[in-house]
C-alpha cells in the first residue's frame, strides 16, 4: 500500500511539473514590461513570491538583488503579493534597491505557476524552461548558487 501511494505521489508530482512547464507564465512588471518564461531560454529563471509584510521575504531580497546583478545566466523576477496597496510595493522596491523585475501580483497571477500557500516561495526553471526546483520559506544566495553549481556539474562532469 505504501509503495502504491508513493508511486501515485510521484506520478502526481510529475504531472504538476509538466503542467507548470507547458503553461509557463506571463507577467507584467511595475514598469509595464512583459515577462514570459519563454523570453529567457538559455538562462536560469528564478521567480520569488514575497510580500512587504513578510519578514523572511524582506530578509532574502538583498541576496536576490546580489544574484541578479552578478550572474548573467540568471534572471530573477519578484512577485509581490500585496495587490491591495501597490504604492507600498513601489516604496519597498525603491527603499530596498530591488533592481530585478517586480510584479504586483495576486492569487490569479501566482496560479500561473502554483497555488502559493506560504511566503516566501521560490521557483527555479532551468535554461530550457523546465521546472528545476521549488522552495517554500527563506532562501539564500548560497543555497541557490550551490544548486546551480550542482546542476552544472551534472551537465559538465
């Protein structure tokens, strides 16, 4: 019985990942620029869901800014789940010097990727556009770079 449940869980997970890959996403940032997963073929894509009222979210933003500014093989897209007060998001983007594209989102926007139940939540797509990793909760630059390095070693042993 346990093996059957495990296999069912694996199949369901694979279907979820395939549906994420097939659907992709299309966001419009605070500057009016469109961002689609397909726009970034050849680069890692990190989508981070956050909110101004979420202390762990705010703690990880400097690492994400640093990654975005230092790695040419990675695009970071932040999705702020603060749709009730877009002005507050704009103030945070400026005060925290967020240089990567920022989207003001809601559950409909988030649903393009997943049902977001915890903030922060981070989704990483590989350079071919396939889902590569997901982390709920605080993520660090070191964790992201370690993951990217491990995947690079798999491709180029």
